[in-house]
């Protein structure tokens, strides 16, 4: 889909500089796609932070405890 937008030349120059593109249309598209991706990620992250979504990590606590115990063992051996 094509649309027409009015932007100041200074803004277009910034967009081209930030995206590394020389063509205005390509630069605007690249910036827009990047911003959309960031907003989608933010929505997903907000769902996890709010508790709306969650993940069950079976065995995570046990593995973390074992890693910490192993670290302590290696640390004490190194100090001896």
C-alpha cells in the first residue's frame, strides 16, 4: 500500500542517517518496520511483566541450585 506523508527535510535527513539508507522511501519503510517490531516486542514483554502470560520452566530451580553448589565447590577447591 502506498501513502503520502509530509515530513520536514530535517526529519527525512535524520531518518536516512539512522537507517543508513540513501533513498527516502526505503529509509522511511525501514524505520517504520523497526518501530513496529519494537512496539510488538514491548506488548509481549508487558504481558509477561503483568502476569497475563507466563512460562513454566521445569527443573529450573533444581538446575540453578546445582550450578550454585558446583560453583561453591570449585571456589573452595581453588582457594585451597
